[in-house]
DNA sequence: ATGGTAGCGCTGCTA
C-alpha cells in the first residue's frame, strides 16, 4: 500500500512542529506540501531525515514554495514549467519527482484574487500551461498524480454556499473548465471517486470563524491517471489537523493506493 | 456587521 497526501501548510516555519507531528501520526509515504513560504536554504531537511524521509523543496521566500517529502525515494526532480512560459514567472508553484514509481506533480495554483483581474486571467493561463506541460513531459498512460492546492472548487457541492461565492474566484465556469481540461488529458479526482456527498471541505478561511461555522471549500485535490485510479482504496480529508493550536487553514487530503 | 484572522516582516500585502 502507498499512502500519498497533500497539505497546504501556510508557512513551514510556523507549522513545522505540527507537520512533524502529523507525519508521525498519519505515516504518509509521499507528502506534498504547499506554501512553505521560505527560501531553499531555510528548508528543514534534517527534520524530515530524522523521521525517515527524503525531501526536495522548490522555495522562493515569503510567498509560495512547494516540497515533496517521501520515504519511497525521490528521483528525477524538476521544478516549474521547464522551458514553457510561466504566467506567474518567479513564483515557486510546481515541483515534480518520481517517488516509488509514481510520477508526483505537486502544485500550488495561483489564487486569482478577483474576477475580473489580470491575476485571474493569469490563473487560467497557468492552469492551461499546466496541461501543456503535462502533455509534453508525461504520458497519461503512466502512473501520474497531480496533487496540491488547486484554488478551484470543481463542483457546487465543493463550497459551503454558492450564493456566498457569487462573482468570486474558485467557482467560475472558466476555472472549472480548466480543471475539466486536466481531467480530459487523463486524470480523475481521487477523492470524489470514493466520496460523493457535499460538506467535505479541505480549506476554511481563518477569518470570521469559518471553520466552526463549517464555511469551507474543497480546493485541495489529488488528480490521478487511469493507472493510479484503479489502485485507489481509500480517500479522506483529515479535519482533525485543522483543529487545536496554530493550525493551517487547510487540512491534509490522504489517498491510499494498493500495490 | 466590508469585519473578521494568520503569516511575513516591519508597512502593507497576500490569502
């Protein structure tokens, strides 16, 4: 069995004790984290080594930053869109590696801020470029997972209230079409494969007591190629990780694959 | 109730 997870930690410096605690408890084989908010030289490699994990980080500084933490090996590491143009040039939003035979693509999709805005336009371009990059660097016939914080809620039932999101990012037709385009390439939403009900969220804004009001969104996704889809045996969102002292505003999403 | 909270880093930006 292989257990893979994605978690937007909202600053690895602020969250390291909780990340270490969660790894010990949840025992992921591969953990993809987003928003490390640190430079590569500040990345706490030794903390993960001490837990039995290798790690690679594509960091930036005070914003963004993505890392893969694995106890099943890390090979063929790449970051960004390689030679393709990045609509968010300079941002550290993508790192990919092969971990235990699984091509693992960890993404932190741009937020988009407002509709309309040039940030929103570039979010759509970024998602389109992600598909182009996948097409040129991978085969959907292989074992591929594209996982991370997509900053898109794929369906109405993935947000607590569509009325509250009228006119906002994360739920627009074009953002959802960009996710659908990734799925057309040959990926499927592993969590929805096993759970169809509403009210299952992975993010709650810190503001306004949203977590306690159950005002959440499901924007952290694990998109799996067909070869991986066949192996999915469980999927969960670890809401407990959103509780207690100094939680991230996101909960980890955990998928288990049969061998 | 257009406030509210968190992180970075030191003033305001980002989410």
